[in-house]
C-alpha cells in the first residue's frame, strides 16, 4: 500500500485488479479504513497519484500542512 501525508491527513492507496482503492490510514496502529467518497481514476499511474491528490485536496492546505508527500 502506498501511504501519503495529504495536508496532515494520512491516506493509503492500493491497486486491486485494475482499480485504485483509497483508505484512511492510522500509522500508529497500522489500521486502514476504506474511503468510498474519494475516487482515483483507474488510468492514473502510480507516479501521477500525488498530483491527483493535490488537485482534489488543495483547499485543505494550511500554513502548517502545505504539501502532499509519500511517506511509505
């Protein structure tokens, strides 16, 4: 699973068959809950996910959490 810090919120992204699935990630307990309201198009490559998440969540940026980065 790919783990991203999205403006202070941890999200996991996993490829299953031909689809990207998105999860809320609790890194302390290594627990993941599926998020159904966030959709990553199937044709997005792994290298494009960071940009896609930035496009979706850019309004959540703050002075403290001003970027998105892959953490795992």
